[in-house]
């Protein structure tokens, strides 16, 4: 199969792109994400048509935030769009006239990194995506591991702190409450509130108050050497690395790939993640260590991965 189309459904926009066999995006189109499930189907069809017009693409892969069933057809549940047993595959196939594969967005991103990014050359990789929350994907023996019901790799809701912070999922102490973009902002606000003088750079980037600090401010301040912003990244990294050590006990991968907006900061966040990983890895001195690598495809991973999964059929 030659060209396929990948679709990435984000909170604010839906991106579609024509992707070739080497993982290169040849053309893209973007539309705003509508508020209703029917609107989303229409928007996906529009985006696919507008980037795929006349190029002879053969299949469509859709990366969607949510639980996607074992047939890769129905979104069972999604936290952001009001999908409850949404038959996305059938609906989009009817609209675009091409075979459609639906995949969880973090799984699609993991597959993209495995095929064309940081995971290339390895057969066993585990990806975490540190975005607003924490997503995960597992590739074992060169295959995307989806579990019996399609829901494997939802690492964000592993309970890493018993009776810890309340999570949007209704549980407490979930990993994503401690290692995610949202957690980073919380750390920065707490620290800026406790030591406003030390956080001068950070606070000057927002409206001057700890509540006015957002994720972009923390990144920018860290790059300028703001100690509070750097310490906030380190706190996030400590939790991320500790969780990866647990995942090594479960999966023993060759490499962990860390993606999502937070990973854009490179070694500022990757080095402390590696350090924490080594600290918490059981039998650390007596075993080979998985590499902890930065993702390479950035925001394209989900789209490229979804297109490649559609190609694989
Ligand atoms: Zn949770």
C-alpha cells in the first residue's frame, strides 16, 4: 500500500495528513474541532477530503483520545469529546469511501515513534506522552500491544500515590496528577507562591501572580535559568522516572520514549527522568537498563502513526 491518511483529533483542531511509506507527511489540512460527535465526524471527513483530494490515498487511520475497542472501530469512551460507544470507523468510512482504522491517540503516537522516530531499531519500546495528562503506548516484539479489549497502556491512571491527589477520572493518586503538563504548572504555582523572589523571572512572564503562570511560562522561564521553573521540571521528572522504573518491572523494554509538550525541553527534563529511573529501578546495579529517549516526531507522531497503522491494515 502506498499513501495513507493519518488523522489526529485534538481538543481544539483536527489535523489530517497524507503520509508515505517512509513516514513523511506530504500534505496536511486542519479544521477546528466541533463540540458535538456528529460535528466531529463531518470535520474528519472534510479534513480527509481536503488533504487527500486526487492523491490516491488508500486508507485512513484516526488517532482519538479515548478507549478504542478491540476491533479498532468504536470509541467506547472519551474524556473530552462526548463519545460513548461511538462507531467512528463506520461513520467515517461511509463519508470518505476508504477503509478506516481507529486507534487510541497515544498508541498511534507510540507506533509512529517506533516506526519512524526514537524507537527505530528496537523491537520492544514503551512510550509515555507527557501532555496535559499522561498517555502511554506499548510496542512488544514489533507489534502494538492493545490488550484483550483495546485499552492497554493507559498509564496515566496507574495509582502511584495511595490516597494521593484526586484525579479527573474519579480515582486518587494517578500518575498523571504527578507527571504531566498540568502537574508541572501546579508545581510551579506552588513554588512561586512560597518563594516569589526566587520565581521573579517566571512570575514576570505571566500576570505577576502564581495563578497567572501557565505551562509556556514555566518552559520559557526554565530556559532563562529561573530556579523555580527548573525545580518544577525536576519534580515532574522525579515522578516520571519513578513510574518508568515500575514499567520496566512490567515490560522490560529496550527503550522508553518520552514525548509530549513537556519533552520539548530535552535534557532539562530527560536527564532528571533518567536519574530518577535509575534510582528506583529494582536491582539497578545488576541488570541492563532500558534507554530513556526523547521522542523525535513531536506533534506529528500521532498522525504519522495512525497513517502507518492504516497502511498495515
Ligand atoms: Zn486518574
